[in-house]
C-alpha cells in the first residue's frame, strides 16, 4: 500500500497522529510558470534544465520522505518510463487543469482578472501514468465567473467517472479584492468549499483539499467541520524564509490540516531533502519551528552548502498570516 492510502485510512478512521501527516512535493510548476519552473541554475546558468528538474523529483521520490509527487502529465510520463514509482511507496499525481489564474509566465498579468476554467491535460493521457489528479478552482464572488467555475468542475467529475482516477481539490484565494461584505476571505473560502462539496456523493468527493492558510481560526473552522471525510491540506505559496516554511506546516497541522503540498518552498531550498526531513521533525513536534531552522542550517553546514540567508534572517517569520 502507498503511504498516502495508509495515512488517509488512519485519518478517516479517527486514528490520526502527527506521524500520519501527508506531505506532497508539488513539482507541477511547468503548468503555471513555464520555463522558469525548475528554478535558478548553477555555474552561471540562468535556469535549471528539465533533466535537472526530473533528477530532483527522482531523488525526492527515492528518499521516501514525501507521500505524493505532483507533476504535469508530460513529466509523469517521463518518470513512469523510468519506472520510478513501480515499487515506490510514493503516489504519483498529476495536475488535471490549469485555470488562468495559475498562468504565471514572465510579464503576464492573468492574476489581475477572475479565474477562467481551462484544462490542457486529457484524462486519456493521465490515466496510464497516475490514478490521482489535482483539480483547482478559484471563487471570485462574481456570479457569472463562479457559475462557470462550478459548471466546469461538474463536467470534469462527469469525465472522471469513466476512469479510475481519483482527485483532490485545490481552492485558491483570489489575487485581488473581491469586495466581500462582513466576512473574512477565510470565511468566504470555507463557505464556498462546504457549499460546493455538499451536493457531491461519496464517489465524487475529492480525497482531500489543498488551500491557502488563512489563519488559525479559518483552518480550525473548516478542519473541524467533518474531519474524517473532509481532509484539509495547505499549499505552500512563495518560498519565504525557512522559518516561514516550518511555521506554516506546524501552525496548519496544529489547527487541523492533515496535508501539506509545497512547491517552491521545497524546490528552491538549498537542500530539499534536508528541508523535508526537518519539516517532518517539526510537524511531529520533535523540534519547534525555530529549532528546525537551526537544525536545517546545521545540515547545510555539514554538507558545505551556503544558505541563501544567514541563520538570524532565516529564522524570521515574514508571512503576515503566520505572525497573527
């Protein structure tokens, strides 16, 4: 059994402990950022290559530190051809839609307008390489746009029913002011999620959720609603400091999250494997978030890797929602 399925079974049975926390390495950035997805290169090169991107995924998967490796369909094909997941406890997953608000090409301004539904990936291409896919939505408090989003999600579920692919649902915060009345963005997102899923039968329900951390109160409100059926996960967002990474994982888990799906926070780390290993120690409460930063820097020193930030600067919480 894959570790994802074993951990989800424990969570749904009400037997969750911090050792059952699920971590995904989100390496699907090529469907949003394009050429810059692999990250900055070395030895004077501006950007890493696709081969280096695949090597990083291979190394992380073989380490067994994560439960899910999320990629684009084309990347999943390459990793499947290499038989990476054949005997691995790690579950491959693929991004099955790419709404316009994830389009992040250099110079683009797509995030300034409401999200439009769109799917590049075809289920016929995804099915041979993965039985788990990500579908994302963004609610904008705009009747026409949100109706189109929900209709597209319904059509996706209809198509999915003809396959053996399971899905998890990502819910983004809109990137601009959506003129809410007497509610926080976290409250609005929670209501959108519960309202959307209420009409879905068990066979249609997502395995778990992936959403932005909107603070302790919003996380507790959603995670406590139906904890054995509605499994809540968080997305990582921008890289931030190492303290931001560990603090986000620790705070979210404390307040009910059971999954973390981190992309840039892992990919842009000086030593991704050491970062994830230390993050597990923080989630399992062997270390505090602050102690985790020190432990991570000790790992970098032993490997003679230069940290992007000095320890003091890397120990600072910079994300406002984590300071609250």
